[in-house]
C-alpha cells in the first residue's frame, strides 16, 4: 500500500500503523475528529519518511460526508490503493442496557459509519480492480457475552459485512482484510485491569500490515486469540448462557 487513507488516525493502533506506513514511504491521508492531534500525527509521519501527508478533521459518524471525504482523499494523493479503518468506540455496556441512545452510538460508530465508508471505498477499488481494505474488527464479535454484547454486536456485524464484501470483491482483485485484535493496551481500555493477554498498539499494527501484505482474509492479533475464540465458540449455548463472561 503506497497511497493510503487512514480513518480514525488518532487512535493508538492507527498511530502505530501510520508510523510503520510512513517508514515504508507511503503517502497518507489521515482522518479523525481532533484537528490538533491529527496535525501532530501528520508531522510525525512526514519526519518518518512519508512523501506526502494530508489530513482532515471529521466526525466519521457523519455518513453524509463520506462520499466527499473519499473524493478529497483520492484527489489529494492522486488515487488510493489502500485504506485502514481504525475508528471505533468501546462504549459502556451498563449505560447501553439503560439507554437506546448509548446503544445506537456504539452501533453507528463501529458498524454503520464503517459500512458507509467501505461502500464508498469498495466501489472505487472495484472500478480500478486493485486495492486493499484493512479493517479493525474484534474478537468480541465472535460471540455475544453479557459483559459487552453491544460492542460485540457492532463488531460481529462488521465482520459479517466484511465477509460479504470480500466475496463480492474477490473477482476484482481487491483484498478485504479483517483484523481481530483481542485486548489492546490503549486509552480506550485504560479502565480495564491489564494482564498477559493484552497486546501493545505496535504489536497490533505490525500484525495488521503483515496481514495486508499477505492479502489475508481474517487474522487474529496476536495469533493465540484464534485458539481462545475457537474454544469460546465451541461452548454449547446451554452451558455458555450460564457463564459470567
């Protein structure tokens, strides 16, 4: 990927990915909500070797703005051959149980806005018969758990959407890469007690780019989550619903 739009570019995982892409000499179009933070990420990318870095501050929940956003990025970089979708929210499960507005915000941010952006990007990549779409989903989408089923539902929907998109775009030579991290030590999980299952943003970024380079379909990062989630998916529902997970 040499001309890449990064959505949610100020998230910890996205920043780590931007640093790696810049060191590879990729031109970048960075999108996020905070202009000052975006500018700092852009300056850092330029010092690391990115030949061109543009950025735009935008609330990505504004789906009506997505078509013009992609067009701007396309014009700024002279086309795109890669996209990294890294925006999202964890939400508050307890608040979501009390409030549909809180639930809707998680679903809109993690799934609906991502689906809108992917529709715009997929159509362009399909037309040029080239490109790589890399999207951060989550192991939480593999099975609903009482502790975070709203977040899990948003990521599960995203994973299924990506499966269908991958099926659609395969004949056009466009790669759709689903990245499923487990626990990651980021500001989003600052309130969660850390253990040995937590990965660093840099570790996830390296796994993400390795998967993109290999045009993989779905990858768990770190890889041991594939076994963990296989076990969790295999638990019979009569047993699973009694577990406190």
